[in-house]
C-alpha cells in the first residue's frame, strides 16, 4: 500500500506524463503522414507532415484559469 507522500509524488507526475504523451502523439501522427490540428493564438491551425501550416479559422483566445487546490477530509 502506498503512503500519502508516495501518492502525492505520483499525482504530481501526472501533468508531466500528460504533456509528454501529448507531444509524442503529435509527432507520431505527423510521422505517419497525417496532419494535426492545434489551437494557437486564437486560431485553429492544421499542421502538415512537411511542416506547412494552414489557418482553418479564428477562435476565441483561451481564458487563463487560476489553479486551485483543496483537500477532502477523511
């Protein structure tokens, strides 16, 4: 059984693992010859395997959300 510190440590790794998995999927998709759609600076952009980019449409820029933490008492 994991103790509280071990669980906290593992939970802290989730954002890092998610970022790594997302980047890997991005590059694997391009390497397979398919395009990828990303959102950047208020635009939806299609990225092609040869590196070219095509703006698909303008979108609203994202709203920054302040991260909040809370703890549920056991």
